C-alpha cells in the first residue's frame, strides 16, 4: 500500500466516523462542522497532493509540508478556543441552574412547613401569612 | 416573614461547620429583627445541618460549590424575590463582627447603595504582610478612582446593599476569582451606584486558617490586576443597567 492510499483511507475513515457520531447524536452539529470541514480538506489533499505544492508557492512557504503543519496548528488552536468558550458558557448555565435549584428547594421546604403548620394547628395560630 | 423584616443577612458558608454556630448566634443577638439566610455553597461537612439546626436561619442549599460569588448571587436573588429592602453579607468564618451591621446600614440610610466594612480604615489591628498589602493598596487606589470615593479595603466581603444594589447584583454578580469583591465594585460603580465605606475591626478567623505566603501574595497581585483590567474593559450587560434605571 502506498502512502497516497493510506492518506486517502484515513481521511475517508475520519469522515465516516464523524457522520456516525452525528447520527447517534453524540456530537452536535455546531461542533461537527469544523471537523467535517477538516476531514473534507484532508480528503481533497490526500487525493491531490500537488494542491499543497501549489498552495505553498502561492502563500510563499518554501516547504509544502510546513504549510500543512502551520494550517493544522491554526485549526487546532481555533477549536481549543471554541471549546473554552463553550465550557465557560456551560459553567455559567450550570451556575444559574444550581442557584435556581437551591432557591426552589427553599421555596418547597417553606411551603411544606406552612402546610404542616396549617394541618397541625387549627385556629388563629395557623394564620401566619407570608 | 418578609413584610416585617426588611433586612436580610446573607451568610455564604463553605465548609464552616465549626465557626457557623457562633456567627449565627452573634447575628441573632445583634440583629434580632433581621432575617438570616445561610447559603451553603456545596459544603462537604455538616454546614447545612448546622444551619438547619440553628433555628434562626433559613438555608439556601446549593447543590454545587459555586464560590462566594455564586453563593452571593443566589442570596441576592432570594432577597430580591422576597422583597427585602436591604441585604448584608457576613462571612461564615467569623471574621466579621455582626455588631458592625447597624453601622453599614446607617451608610445605606445616608444614601449609599453599597456599604463596605473596611479593615484598613483605622479601626482594629488587622495587618496583611507586605506583598499582599501592596496588592491591596494598588487595588484600593484604582477602585477609589473608579468609584469616586476613598476605598481602603476592596477585598472585604463585609458589605451591605440597598434595593438598587440588590437589583444590580441579583442580575450580575461574578463567580470568578476576586469577582465577588473587586469586579462587583466595578460593576456597581459603572452602574452608577454610590459606594461608601466605614471602618470596622476584623476578628481573627474563628476556625481554619487563611494562607499568606509571599508567593501566594504575588499570585494574588497578578490575578487581582488581571481581574481589574478585564472588569474595566468588559462591556456592561444591559440587564444591570436597566436594573438601575427601573
């Protein structure tokens, strides 16, 4: 097997794996998009390696492989930033939910106390409104 | 309950089972007319049970540890929904003297929206070691300029807020490191709230220990500066602004 077919095979396997994750809803579309774009680009480059040489000449990079490395680093960096942003959003959402849960739990406890008071005491003692 | 007591004392507590009973006792003695809300910040010890057993305090039991900022925003939200006019934060470690609460409330009566109990304003003998002290001086200088009033202790958690402050802080109270003290003041100042301070004596922590090594102080300085710069450059959320306008 030549390196050429190995590269194409890997790229196709990557795309299939992503589609599988998407179909089973283990990956949401907004995160899958960038990976599918990367996989498609890898497929194209795997199939037509000369493309990179041309691109490198246009971009002014002497060694075509370095263009690939630089580009992949950039993509990974962007993905990391996107994930950090998403995690921060999730933390803020978790925080709001935790606060709401605690507030609701207190509401429920006080309502239960009031209900117990109403059951236990009859007469003016029970009319301790909110 | 909420009609009569217009003051809510919020006590954020994270693993403070040893010092909490004494703090609650002091608050009940100094502020018998106020409602007390202990916010249990995901403690792993018996803090929640201690608060429940006190008989004087309500318990807001957070399922996760959110940090002081998270605990306080939950407390402010409770105060806002409960119709309280004023809220006071008293730390559960016992270093704030509840006897000073009336002095904080007096500042609110004089027109302040946020009142801070400050350690370095002449009262008491609290001293921090120099690297930390230096960092605190820097913070105080910057925040004094921003708020237009002289502030000497910006990291103090001993605070009282009036209704306008409640509205701002219930909407936006940062949970990040130093967000509950430094950034909260920036938010308050930028929302147009009046900030005042009064000197208070801080007591030794009733239990546990605070760490003050020079390395930690240096880290504190770095993080404080970063927090301040980011807080200042952050665009204001419209919700906080509307809270004041309303």
